[in-house]
C-alpha cells in the first residue's frame, strides 16, 4: 500500500490532465449532466456540514483522482496521512456520482448494460469523470479567488439549490459515463454549427441593410472621397459580401461563451456598446445625423444577431452575479488613452485632434471606460455555469492567468471585433489603409496591455445582482 502525501495530491490533477485531457472549450454542453450531478452531491454535503470550505473540495477531488489513478495502475493508496473528516465526506459524495466500486446502486445499473468499467475498459469508463473533476477544480479556484473561502459552495447553492431541494433532498446522485462522439458525428455537428453561423451572419447583414434604409441623407461631406465601390455602383454587393463575412465571424466569437455566462442578447448588447463608442468619435467627415443614425442602425443589427445566437445556442439565465473590479476597468481606460494620445501626436492618424483636442480626448477617456466595462462584463456568473474569468474563455490555453486573460479578451474578442468593424469604412470612403491598420493595432495592443495590468493586480471584487 502506497502512502499518499500532500505533494501527490497537489500534482495528481496535472498528471491526470496529461493522460485524459480536459473538457474542450465549447464542449461543456456534452458534460452538463455529469457536472451538475457531481456539483449537486458536493452541495448536499455542504448542507450537512456548513463548515466545509472550498479547499476541502479541492482536496477531495485530488483524492478521487488518486483513487482512479490507483485503479488504472493497480496501486492501492493509503490516505490516512492526508484524510480529514471534511475531505472524506466530499470524496465519498464525488465517488458516489461515478465510481461503481464505491456505489453499489450504480454498479447494479452498470451490470445491466454493456458498459465495461473494469479491466481494459476502465480507462475509457473513467475518462469522463476525470475531465469533469478537472473542470470543477478550475471552477473552485476561480470562485475562491473572487468570492472567498466558501465562494464555490455559495455559488452552487444559489444556482441550483432550489432544484435539489425539490427533486432529491440529500440523497446522493449518480450518472452513467459519457459516450465519446464518433469522428463523423463531430464533423456533422461542426458542419451544422458553421451553417448556423453563416445563416445568422446573412440575416444580420439583411437587418443592417434594412436599417440603412431608415437613415436619412445628410449634407454631403468633403473630408473623405467616396470609395471605388461607391463610384462604380457596386457598394451594395460589396457590403453584402463583407457583411456576411464580418457578422459571421463576430457570431463565431460567441461560441466559447454560449454555455458560460453570457446570453446571446447580452453579447450583442456588449458589442453594440463598443461600436456605438467608436461611431461617436469626433471625426471630420461625420455629420450630426450620423451620430444618431449609424449607432442606431448598427445596434439594431447586433442585437438581432445576439437574439438569433441566444435562440440557437444560448441558455436562459435565471440569475447572474456581476463581478466588478473597477481598477481593472480604469487600467484598460488609461492604457487606451495613452495609446490614442500617441496616435494623435506621434503617428498622426486621421482625427479631429488638431482642431478639437478637448472633445477628442474626452471621447478617448469615455471610450476607454466603455471598453474596460465591456471586457469586465464578461466576468459574470450564470445560472448554469461558473464564473467566466476572462482567461477561462478558452480553457485549453496555457500560460500565466493575467496574460491569458488579456490575450483572450484583448486579442480574440476586442481585437477581432475592432478589425472587422474598422474595415466597414473602406467600403464607403477612400481610406488610408495604413492609417486604419495603425489605429487598429495600437488600440488593440493598448487594451490588451491594460487588461493584463489590471488582471495582474489583486483587488477585492464587489458584486451586484444582474
């Protein structure tokens, strides 16, 4: 019998992740029933013993992983030196959810099926429980960081505590293993998702074209020449082609969020906030009517896209808790202001800074705050999932969490969105493409740096119900 040490508990999650992998980003839907069963059992133990802490759950999960490791390697572990009453309770609750060696009722059910959980089939059988346990570890770590020593238990109590009261009381639940998708099934599912995104992108483009018809013609502007598409009459066709491409790509950015905490409509609203801020930039060619008409038209299109995304892939959110960290918002805003000031004074980008510096800098400050607020709005808690820490959007990314967070939101979300937004402009106006690329690049770098600096700072979060 091999004696378990704290070091073994610390290292077993990484070792099991290397062997079994983790739940792929965007595939949480497939594991939702298993995750809810595991977390439901943890909640039942917490209700019996409110002195339990999130750290006890981490120890219990590590113990479960070592148990599975022992089954696979033919090693019997002695947990006497690391076992406590608290982690033993939680470990028992988790094992009851998936381990036929610990749950006779589950073993009886499996005996009536063709599922193999011993011998050569046991590695495949335990693959799903291991991935779920690894996913819950990430959730616990995030909640402990954001909400304190019992943040995770508090979350699962708020999110589905009422459901457990109604359906199962304190009886521990169990679930059968998840069948792996066949390659053909994965391909078919991926094709359906791609087709759905293309349809949503096309419908969003149609909505934007219809909204354009509502925009009245203003006085002719002379600051910028019309594009070649306008001059040769191919603007509608060019707009349709680029619009379908851009809106489809923007819709695809929602996929990692659909089972997290952001509804489709909220996603559209958050993007609208950024687009509106940029459309209100005091540029020389912008007419007074444009400051109302274009933000309204683009918002209609993005909200329509969000509604379609939520209907096709989102979840109804019963409750949400927004985790605010204002220093992070200010950090993004400050870096954005510095980046823009550099562009106005050193790069010389197209702007109204020369004739209206005060208005331009005021817009810069407000836009920076809007961008910071939007990025932090992705850090929410939903009724179905756990905290969406920015760096958790792509769970397979590696690296330092502040850097991963910044790269995820700064590049993958803000950067891609801004690039697609800015290149609507050359469809209508004869634009200096280098100017457009410079402003896009520097804005993205500034926001990414600001996000990294803000995430690297440790501030207590305040929260409010949404």
